[in-house]
C-alpha cells in the first residue's frame, strides 16, 4: 500500500470535514504536554545555559513521545485485517496534522468582511491568525497580513507534515507537528522564552528547511497552472526569499508576492512598538481583498501538486 494513498485520503477528509475543535485533538494534547513540561522545567532564575538545556530536554521528551505515539498508531492500524480501515485510521490521524481547510476558511472569512467593508470585524478576525497589532489596520494591511499568513502556513501547516509523512510515515508527520507546535508556543524572542525556547525554534527552522524551498517551487508551478505571473514568482523568490527574518518564511511569501504582483512585508506593530520587515515583491498592484483569494488558490493548487508529484515518485 502506497503511503501517498493515505495522504490523499487525509487531504480529502480535511477538505470535507475540516479540523474539529476538541480538547482531544492531537495538537491540543501536544500543547497540553508542552505546557506541563514547561511548568515543570522552566525557572526564571535559571542561568541562560540551564534554560537552553532544560528547553532541549522538553524538546527531546515531546519529540520522542510523538514518535512513539505515531509508531503505535501505525502498527495498530496495520494489524487491522481490513485494508480500508488501515487507510482510514491513518488518514484520519494525518488529517489532524494538516490544516488547508481551516487556513482557507480563515482567509475567506476575512475576504468577505473586507468586501462588506466591515473593517472592525476584519481587524478582529485577522488578529486571530497573526501576532501583530491589528486595531488600526486598513484594508491593504489586513489583506497583507492574511496573504502572508496563508503563504507562510502553507509550509508548516500543509507541505511540511505531508513531506515528512511521505519520507517517514505517520511517526515523522506527528513528530513534525509536535516540533512546529513547540515553536509556536516557545519560540519567541522575548525575555520569557529567548533561551528556554531556543532549541524548539532552531529545530523548527531545520525541519522546515527543505519543505519551505519545495513550497516555493510548488507555488511557481501553481502560478503557471492558475495563469498567474509565474515568471515574476520565480524572480521574486530568487531576489527576496532571503530577506525574511525567518530562514524559511521568505520562500513562500516572496513567491506568492511575485505570483500576485504585490508587495508583502513592511512595518508591523507589536504591543505598540513598530518593527520593519524587509519588503518582498514589487507593488505592481495595490493590495486588496481579492489577493487573499489568489493566495488561497495558490495554497490549494500547491497542495494538490505536492500530492500528485509524491504519488508519482513513491
């Protein structure tokens, strides 16, 4: 049985059902484990080297537990006599590791709010998916924040878990999701997590290194299929990908900016303080709500392309 059959079924489950909100969701359970270990390990009075060491212990425990759980589910599923049941169980678990539908739904919701000129609610909703201050954003800034989120999360929310599933099955896909969850909870450059979350942040950078670059090329292929500016997508990827503060985020954002002929990046506010992020892409078009739809189409097309290519290879 090809593992990519499971991946395709997982994508279909996500497309049809979406990501259920439950306290028993695997990612929620991962978050609970991370919070429990943090409460036990992190101490404000620890020296920086001790904080880094304890953070490494947390990362190691969570990754090992995730691998064990992934192996256990895979072995249990493969022992079931019914092939259909084997596929469905593993596909269901994998569908919890990816999030194309929830990402698209968040983008569509903000798009429709902007179309109805409901800036107040659009600011509130975009604040749920980005970390920056959103209270004073105009339409262009709301659209920019949403496009950036869809582009960047195509890597860690879709392509990366599918990539690790393709090369290592359910154990690696679950372990990757745990790594990404640790980064989202601990990988902050503030006083609280600067040292304690360093290993989590670095491991997430390493884990996304190949998938991020793969996503950039998938976006170029997707732009070609969607009759967007694929030549400019390639040009912006080469020119601007390295400008992103993350070693991986620019490969998706710069390519999407080029495909849509818009400019991403600029000044963001965090807790009232301005932070400038290098521009990616050229402002050939004024950023508006319709570009959110373009980003969502690129995300879905890139996902289908990855599944298609992986099926052919595997």
